[in-house]
């Protein structure tokens, strides 16, 4: 992976944390990609360049992307749009996270510092497990959800899902 180019879609607070998690593993993101940036505009965030999605310098020759947008619905929409074009999503796992070898981690998920994922837990695609989250054995965390160490989840909304019943008894589908 050291030869791979890593791009972070998003340039807000969550994206900064994701960049630092990538750096904790001895890697460095190539750039942030953000819709609010104008083509060819020179911007940086924590020393890493920010490019527009339309900027031809950004898109992906031998690269990978993580959608580092904290809002679950917007992360869902951008991931769906990008999957049609590139489909090269990576997981970001901070070096201080503890993952059971029997846990499943879906594509594009972000596991922050001091998170613990125990035996046979299932983490869906594009999930955010924020700093200090604990996922106990056999739990299911569904696609496009997020969790904090306190256990409060941001309820995601998507056009094809009813999210109102997905948060009970520690199981998130």
C-alpha cells in the first residue's frame, strides 16, 4: 500500500481525523477532494492539498479513496455516485485500534483511535467508528452508520431505507 495514492473525499473536521489516522499507519494522503473547492484553486488542510473533484490532477491513477464525510446521508449519496465511477474504496484503521481477527470490516469504513471491535462483529460499508468506540462480540453495524464511544449514533437517511427501527439492543442493520 506504500506505493498507492490515497485520496480523502471531504475536507471538514472528520476528514482531518481520517487523515491523521492514515498518517498514524505511516502513510500520507495525496489530497483531500472537496466539492466546495474551485478547479485549480490552491488550498491546503493540515498541510495536505485540497482539490476539486473536477480537477483532472486528482483522479485516481493507482489510487484509493475514503469518503470522510461525517453526515451519514451525504456519505451515502457521494459513495453511491463515486462507486459508479471508481469503486476503489479503502478502509482506514488507526494504528491504536484493536480489531478481532474474526471481525468483518466492510469497504470504505473508518476505524478511529482506541476503538475496539470484538469477536465476529460485523461492520458494514462506509461506517464511522469514532475515537474510543467499542463494538462487542456478534454486533452488527450497518452500512453508512456512525458510532461514538458514548453509544450515540447519527441516524442515517437514504432514499431506499427506513432507518427508524435500526437502533435497538446494540444491533445496527
